[in-house]
C-alpha cells in the first residue's frame, strides 16, 4: 500500500519525554492513521537500551531498515513486511482484540504512545480516526505520551482526559492517505462470487486492500447493508455512494479507517462511531448480530479448509488480525456467513494446497464455511473431510486440479 501525506515540517519535537522510558519497558505504539509517527521515529532514532518496541500497522518508512532496538508486532504489515520476512520482528500470535491482555501478560512496564486530536473545552482529546489496542492499555500503562495533532478530525470516538498524558508533543500534519492497491480481473471475479453470498440487510466485515475494495464495489445493488469492521478502507465510500448502506443510526461501526481524504470526511461528517476493538468484535462474537458476513483473505487453504494467512516457506508475511474470530462470528450469527476469499494461484503456485506450505494455521477448518476463488464457491457447510476436499479442488485453478486429486489418492 502506498502512503502519502506524512509531512510534518511544523512538528514540535521534544526529546524530553524519552527520559520517561526505562530499561525493561515495553513501548506500545498506536497504529494505522492513529500512529504517532513523530513519537515512533523519535524512539527509533534514540533506540533506548533494553526496551522492546511493539508496532502494528505502521506508516513509517523509518521501520524498513533494520531497527537497532528489538521490534515486536502482531504481523508483517506495511513497512514491517520485509524485516518480518527476514525474521527481524518478533511476531506475537494473538487475536487483534486480545492484544491488550497478551501484551500485559509479558509482565513488562508499559509505555503507550498515541496520537490524539486537539484538546476540547472540557479538557479532553478525541482519538479521531483510529481506536486500537493502545486504548485499553491506557489504564495499565506506567507512562502515556500523546502526539497531539491539530489536524486529527473530531470523530465519534472515545475521548481521553488531558490529565492522562505524562508528556505531549504537538504536531500539525494531515492524516496519511492510504491508497487502495489496483484491483484486477481476478479480484473482480472473486468479488462477484462473494457478492452472491451476501443478502440484503447483511452486516459486513471486510479488511482493507484490493480484495475488500472489489467486494464493496460488487455490492452496489444491495440494500440496507450495515458494517461492523475493525478496519475499513475506501470500500466504505463505494457502499455509501451506491446507497447500499446507511451511515447513520449506528449502522456502521468501526475501529479504524485507512483510505482517502474522502473516507475520513465520511467518517467525520457521518458521525460514524469509531469504537474500541472489543466493542466492534464483541457483539458479533457473541452471535448478537444477524446476517453477519465476515470475509477474510488468506495465503493458502488446504483441502480440509485450514487457513494460513501468516507465513510462506520463505518466512512470515501476513498476520492473524481478527480473522478467526470474525469467521467464527459469521458462523454464530443467525443468517450469517464465514467466508475466506483468495486468488486460486500465486504465480505458478496453487493457493489451494494438499498441505499448508507455511508453518501456520491461522484459522481452524471448523471456522470456515465458504472458500471463494475466481473459479467459484466451495460450500463446506456440513461436509465431511473427503467432501470438503472435492469442493475445494473444484475451485482450484484448473491446471492444479489433477495434482491435487493425485495427492489425495496417495
Ligand atoms: C485491525 C488490524 O489491524 S488487522 C490487520 C489486517 N488483517 C490481517 O492481518 C489478517 C491477516 N491477513 C493478511 O495478512 C492478508 O490479508 C494476507 C497476507 C492473508 C493477504 O494479503 P495480500 O496483500 O492480499 O496478499 P497477496 O495475495 O497479494 O500475497 C502477497 C504476496 O505473497 C505471494 N503469495 C501469496 N500466497 C502465496 C502462496 N501460497 N505461495 C507463494 N506465494 C504466495 C503473492 O504472490 C504476493 O507476492 P507479490 O507481493 O510478489 O505480488
């Protein structure tokens, strides 16, 4: 994903807050467009001794070269992709909504670095466009440092009392624009198949990226859609422009937006609730959301339906995120759907495989009801392992089907 708009000539930099960090600390940085990039880059430049740095979906190019301090993350997202692939990032396998607990269980003192909007008359700051794992950690942190960005828009997000902050660094920079990667004919064919599984008045969970955008576009003739998705991209704009969703009345609930300036404007002017991750995932995970349709992508799916979204034989390249929890939520929902959508091939490799090639099962086969490729839909509901294999071979690329069948016979 290309990211533009990180331009901070007017940033007020203060190094004093670095003195609040002690050896043994875990420094946790907010992510996405809520990343306090100035704070992150200040820590990276100083690389304090014996401190772990936990970073999520980042927009900082400063992370691409090998960092001098130990890096932790929940995946190989954005600029962490190459270092994670080379084994230079300690990946913590955790559900996205579980990160606050998991990070606290490391037993380290926690320093949270967040970005907020300007202070209001009541002495509080809004989180703006992103509410992530750092929000829940505020109550457990020894130190909280805020990058106060006067261009962070006022959204319907939780607000934080200014007194919560141990230090503040003021900046003035536009939110990063996260461009949607171009969609291909394969994405469009997958999206058409996925759209066939989405009823009117469904509640959608999609991620970001080309696949999600193509699916949003393919749903333009649906009516009464709602959205309950931790991350949203410009597909939300597509749905709004086509009139497929309402944005008022809590029909759209998100934790983070990452896309164009128009998307940020929609979230702001539409008063779309930007809520803590647990609030977004929780009702769906408890089966309280009817027609909840979760669509997630993968690197590969084996012939029993096990999903790998994390690793290839060459190394770690993906992540867990909310995948397996959202898929399970799709199963628990009355009229809901649990869908894994992926291209059938990556170059000469089939992504429908006899055995997973990467060393990870991100979602168990019991969480997966539908697998979709450009060649069709494998409906795995109620099927035995052998029946699943047949259904999955039928949506593999035609040139790989014989090999997959031969592998089964062995
Ligand atoms: C709220 C949050 O922050 S959650 C964060 C976001 N969500 C998650 O982390 C959930 C987990 N999901 C993911 O990480 C991603 O959706 C992924 C990794 C599964 C898929 O990401 P995509 O960017 O769509 O992957 P894509 O299909 O382009 O594959 C990436 C590369 O690996 C290659 N590849 C993928 N699968 C295979 C395979 N089975 N064999 C060989 N190569 C492969 C692709 O060809 C591509 O190579 P390229 O970059 O040279 O073109």
